C-alpha cells in the first residue's frame, strides 16, 4: 500500500493525536493534514484545521466526512476508534511508542508512509545528535539529582519509559526507574509514602489533560520532608510539553 516502494502516498491525512500532527509537519507533510484533534497546539497553523475530537472521544462522522485516505493514531487508548475506522473501510496507521527508540521508529514509519523517508531520517538523526550532546554535557556533572516525575495524581503514577530515559540523559536519576518497564500506567502506580522514602531532590509534574497544582503537591501529608519540597525544586509543564511522545518534545 503506502511506504517504501510505493509510488503513491496519502494526500488527505487525519491525525487523532497532537503527536502525529507534529510528526506530519516535521517530516514536511503538514499540508496534507485535513483534520486534527482539539489538543493540537503545534505548529500554530495546525490549530486552524478542522477538529475531529479529543484523545479518546471522536466524531466518526466528522472523520469520514473529511474523506481521509489515511488516519494516524497513537496509543492503545485509541483502540476503539481505530476499530470503528477500520470497519468503515478507512486505512489507519496506529503506533504505541513507549521508549525513545520507539519514538524514533514511529517517526521513520510515519515518514515512510507519507513519502517523506529522507526527512524522517534527518529528523531522527537530529534528535539522536541532540540527545548525545545532552548526555555528554550532563556526564561531567559531579552528582546526579534524584528526580520524581508525576504523570497523574489520583492515583500517583510515575513517568513512562521515555520520560525516565530523558531524565537520565539530562543528568538526573529517576527515583522510580524500575517501573518504566511497565507500559500500562497501572504498572507505574506509586504510594505517597514511597515517594517520601525515596526523597527526590527534584519533582516534575505533568498531569495529562489537567493543569498541575503544585501547591497541593507541596501540601501533601509528610511531603514537607522531601528534599525537593524543602528547596522549592518543583516544576510543572502542560501535557503538550512533557507527556506527549512527539519528536519535537525530545
């Protein structure tokens, strides 16, 4: 169908996540994107595209009305809409990246499918080069601060694998690094008392779909004893900046 060896590539692409929107633009196929999710923020022009839904709730009729010859999806959480689209006869490419290497592979896959293989390879190489430079820079630091990344607050969920890998590349030590092997969020649930025991020196928060409340985090029972809280080294970012696995975030 599409991809290496094909002479025809999709001309009307609907993206179901901000990740896939960004990848399409990064590899030079943004003009073919005809539909985006309401969460799309970059590039700015993508916000002007027709909206087809959110991350897990979509209007199938709106997607079909755009007459896509390819829909780009991400995550097992979109399995239901992917199923419905396939049943409707739509071609869907769904990726489920969890690590940095997975992200690189997904960019190459999407780029190849869109006929932008060389651009995708260049994007991935730039990312790898930047990560290498970051590792070299942080590698000379005398110490590696303990970092707790919070993906969700009820229950507490530690960061996914690619987040943990970026923490390490930037010179930190993920205090729950052993949990990154668990792709589902249910495998990364942690107890508040265990966060206290591991005493992170930095706390990073990105509640996907909800603005982080740092004051409520600092006020959690017993957390005033945590080094990061005592030193006021807590920070937050929107989901679009910290928890999406698009290449621009790396």
